[in-house]
C-alpha cells in the first residue's frame, strides 16, 4: 500500500495516487492562503515569498509514519528537479516546531531539504488540511493547482510526470 500509480490523461495532469488518496487537480486554481509560518531559520514568512516557482508544499510531522516514509523521496525529487522553477517546501506541524523537526530530518537522512514550521497549525488550517501528509501544488503565480492527501513516492517516474506536466504548462510561466 502507498505505491504510486499514474495513468496518463489527455486533458489535465497525469493521475497520481498514494497512501490515502489521489492527486486532485483544482478545476479553477485558487489563491494560496497568506498565513504566516516560520522559515527554516525561524523567521516569519508567507507563501508569496516563493512566487515565481512551482512549489510542492508538503505538510508533515515527525510523529506521522506516512510522512516519515515519504521524506526521502521528497528529498530525491528536490535533488533531481529542484531549482529556480520548482522547489519542494517542507512545513512541519510539530508543536515544538523547528526544535524537533530540523534535527529529525538529519536523523532520517534527508540531506537536501530543510523544513519550515507551522507549530500552531495555522497554515494547515488555512488549507483545510484533514490529515497528514498533505501535499499541495502551488503555481508560480501563487495559486493552488491541486492537492494530495497521503504519502507518495515523489521521485517515481509517475510523480515526476505530474510535476513536469505543470512545469511545461502555461500555469508555470
């Protein structure tokens, strides 16, 4: 369980499913919330700081087994596709914030990603998150393109096809 399955779709992004559900593209992208959270250095930041890049926002926690399972694949995805046009943004909802989340990434072998923090779950609530992990794709213009509840093999060919679909689409320009 938790394997990623993708089927090409002629109209829209490739299908992607994981632990609890499937990637759900929005028919009409909506603006991402302007709720502040803490960047990896503990400074307040908002999602608009990432405008200009396609962002895979991953809401996670150290105590969430499916979250921990997918962290290495998110790290590998960042290594392979990350750059100016695309980035993985980890945001921990652990109550102790960066104090526990940052060292945890090192412990599980995540080398390329740092985590931001949402210790009061304000950003998670603003997105209407109903479980963890939740991954949300945000276009370069700051609009939410879609979301997925549950873990995925984010460095699989199918998941990369989903990211590349958005990078090659008008939403990414």
